[in-house]
C-alpha cells in the first residue's frame, strides 16, 4: 500500500511539475511575443511619423531634398534593426512590418528624387529663359548653348516624370501594406491612409504643371 501510494504521489508530482513547466514556457513565449510587439511598434511609429512629415511637404526645395534623404536613411536603419530581431515569436507581424517600412522607405527615396529633379528642372528652365533673352541672339554659339540648355531641361523633366510616377505608384500601393500591418498592430502607430492619397494627388498635379512648363520651354527654345 505504501509503495503504491508513494508511486501515485511521485506521478502526481511529475504531472504538477510538467504543468508548471508548460505554464512557464507559455508565459515566457507570451512575454517574448509581447516584447517583440512593443519593439516593432516603436519602429513602425517612428517610420509613420517620418512619412507623415515627408508627405506634408508641398514645395520642392534643396532643403526639402535634404530632409527627405534624412528620413529615408532613418527608416533604412529601422529596417536593419527589424531584421536583426528574432521573428519567431510572431513572424507574420515582422513580415508585415518589414513590408510597411520598405514601402515607406522607397516612397521617401522616390519623393526625394522627385524633389531633386524638380529643383534642377526649375533652375535649368530659368537658365534657358535667361539665355533666350540675351542680346547676342542667333549667333552659332548662342544657338548651340540654347540647344544644350534645352537638352538639360529635357533630361531633368524626364527624370522628374519617372521619379514622380514611381512615387505615385508606391503611394497607390501603400494602403495595402498598411492594411496588412493594421491586422497585427491596429491603426495607432500607422499613418492615415488619406495622407498617401492626398500626396499622390498633389504629386500628379505637380507633374502636369511640369509637363506644361517643359512644353513652353520647347517652344521658347525652338530655333528657326
């Protein structure tokens, strides 16, 4: 009897030990998942705030190019930090956060490129107009410089158009990346989708104005 009772006691103790171990393991896993959630939220929130500030910029200047480059570099650091984390507690969260941040980083890069080429385009448009008003008109050297100025403006416009169109496509796809991440983090640390929509509208309007400016420059520089 004593031996049987002792065996049952040992078995019960083992069951209890296994249960405690399981609870401990579950608790540790839950802690790791919660810790990962907090760390990812911090990176996503900062990414969103940088993107929000960037998309609010409406005027293309040398200063805006610098700010956009800085934002893109910081988000790039966030991506690197995210990739250094152990994703095993919640792989879907990390994957969604990476897609969100990579899309934001590329938006910032294309926005910076768009602003950069717009600044160059405006400067070369002014240079062309100034040249066309100079006194020594129609000499061979004057004509050659007019053509060079026009070619520089055309290259800038092409680069601006391509970067702005890429910027617009990324903004159009951004809500989908945002939606995927919202399933894991909620909308708190995410940028409002309307900000991307509004920025895309403004970018396409700016592109239309640039196209009109480029056409006027072509007509101005036409040498007959």
